């Protein structure tokens, strides 16, 4: 599970050697440790600009100040290396037609070389679906192509570019994603567009630090990998976490639970009695606030060679069990108001993968599932989203044949795989009150993978 090329690239002695033979030299990615800070941008130099008529500009500027940013509102005409920026933020919510796109060029062109390693770029645009007219909607949608292309140009620096599509009137809900995308908590979430709308049932309070205090969470497949990292991250943010995994892994599961001061539930998620057992367990604990449907398996074979039992097994674990558990939780009223449900999809569910008809179907199904659920439960503030990882260094990817593994690991803007902790950060963010405007979205954590791009 270790990336040998990344280790060589980190050493000055071997870095030039791997460069000279034409191999990629991945940037060591900056990663946050522990919980959210009150001022995640303290000491960071941020350049902020806004298009004419931008409606989120005041909210964004105040949010940057609250987050402790060292704010510049215009770039000096001559910029030395010592003046490089940690972040560039542009509010493009005022764009009303195609010719307005020039404002993106005018803001970014002079400064795009003046960003530090691991810099963050965030652009805000109107939600194209709720823009006032055809021309505004076209311009808003164009921003996505701009941001994704920019992401490909800066990824080798470990830098990311992300987009917040915000509905007019929902500006305050763009603060959560803005803080997340600008911080080191969002490492490996690159070239994503989240849609922020006004929630039907707004959270009573939005806390950006110790954001999950008092919440109860369930993480399935929590013994190891992405699930264990997620459980640790939710616990660090103040949640009481219960990890669930198969009885055969009860020992590893208990050890994971003990490490984070949580509890272990040794159950097979596909068991006929499992949904009711989960309902009973959490009903006596004041219900559930966060569910992370993480348990998942691959059984890859081309369709022609796939055995029936491996088709059925992947469907049962990755998709059918999730629907059955959620149906039971909803029917019993075990999901509290404002609950968050995050499903683990995959870039394989977006682009499809050779040998993964079974897996791809389940992971695409989850994208449809969270979208379909998002309207249904909005009145209770219950929100469903999906996180779609790319190549993440876990047991699952360690089992891939060498050449496929190496291709998957390198074919992204950052020339490296992500860590379970990177996925955990995205799931944690989607579980916080700061993400209350994001519903039915699928957000990739893939370093802008070329697969499923
Ligand atoms: P992993 O194999 O390391 O962990 C998965 C966990 O799920 C295991 O602990 C396993 O015991 C548990 N599990 C499997 N079947 C179960 C069942 N029937 N009941 C209860 N628990 C069960 O895998 P991971 O890489 O951490 O993947 C976690 C999730 O992320 C999966 O849904 C996977 O499809 C998704 N994902 C992973 C990657 C990646 O690159 N690793 C990429 C895209 C999506």
C-alpha cells in the first residue's frame, strides 16, 4: 500500500533522477491533522476577487476574514516569489452572459503562476439550474469547464481548483464548502462542483469547529480502510461513533472502536435481521444523526466470465443492503431530523470500469439513490449525498494487479493515489451542519482522476 515513486520524489537525491528518466514527480500533499480549527486560514495569503454584480461577495469576504485569512483584494502588479498566494478565490456569481467569462481570464491569468505548492483555488458561480435566464445559466455552466481545466494545470503542484454553484439566497450555505475547499482537509478533492441550495429545513446553528458534538454516527465496513479513517475523523469532530463490520472481523473491529472511544457492532450488513438490529440498537440511544454506508466489495471479472454468485454478492453488499437499512431506519423514525447519510460511490460508477459491470452498477445506483432521496426528506432536514473515491491506497486497491494498480495511481492531476484519510475528510465535511445546502450531490475525491473525469 505504499507509493515507492512518491517516496523517491520526496528525496532531493532521487527526485532529479526520476525527473531525468521522464517519470512523474508527485508533490507531497499537505494534509490536515485532527479536527477543524476556528481559523483554518490563519497565516494564509488569499487573493479574493469578484465579478461585477456578484451576489455572494460580501458573504465570501466575511467568511475569509472569519477563517483568519491574510486577505488581498488586488494583486500587486509585480509579484515576487515571496508574495505567492496560498489561495485564490473568485466570486463569479455576477456573470450574466458569455462575454462576462472574460472576467475569469482577467482575474486568474496574471496570478495563476503565483500560487504556492498545495494552493487552493475556489470559484463561486450561480447554480446554473436556478439562474434567472438562459444567458446567465450558460455563463454559470461555462465556469465548470474553466475550473476543471485549471485544475489540470495546477495539479502537479498538489494544488486544487473547486467550484461552488450557489443559488441566489443561499449564500450563507456556501461558507461551509468554502472553508472546506480552502483548507488542508480537502486534499485530493479536486475539480469538483458542489451545488448549494437553500435547505428546506435550516440547521438551528452552524458550528465550524467541533462540528459534530453530540451527534451519533454509524459507519458500516468500519473495521479498516476508508471506514476506520472515517470513524476516527467523525470522532475527532465530537461524534459518538459506532463501527459495524462482519463478525469474522470482530477483533479488528473492536480494536478500531477502542482506538476512537467508540462502539463495535459485529454484523453482516446483508443479514436478514440486520436492519432491525440496527434500528433497535440506535432507538435506545436517542436515534442516529449520521450514517456512512461504506461497506463494499469488488469481485471483478468481465461480464462474460462473471459467475452469478459474484454478481449477486456485490449487489447485495454494495446496494441492496443500503436500501434495506435506510428503509428500516426511516420507517422506524430512527434517523433524527437534520440527519446526514453519506454513501460510498466510486469513479467506477461514473465512468464504468473494465471488469466491473457488477460494481459499476451498484456505485452508479447510489448516485441515483442520493439524488432521489434528497427531495423526499428535505422537509426534515435529512440529507443524502455520495462520496466517489478515485484510487485510494487501501487493501482493496493493494489487491489489484501491478500494472492496473500503477495506472490507476498515476492517472490523475496529482500523479498519486489518495489516502483513506482524504476520503474520510470529505465524508466528515458532508456530515457537518456547514454542508446543509448540499443535498443529492456526488462529490469525487480522486485528485481529478482521468478515469470518470
Ligand atoms: P476495504 O476492503 O479496506 O474495507 C471495506 C470494509 O467493508 C471491510 O472492513 C469489510 O470487512 C467490510 N464489509 C464487506 N462486506 C461487508 C458486509 N457484508 N457487512 C459488513 N461489512 C462488510 O475497502 P475500502 O477501500 O476501505 O472501501 C470502502 C468503500 O469505498 C467501499 O464501498 C468501496 O467500494 C469504496 N471505494 C473504495 C475505493 C478505493 O480506491 N479503495 C475507490 C472507490 C470506492
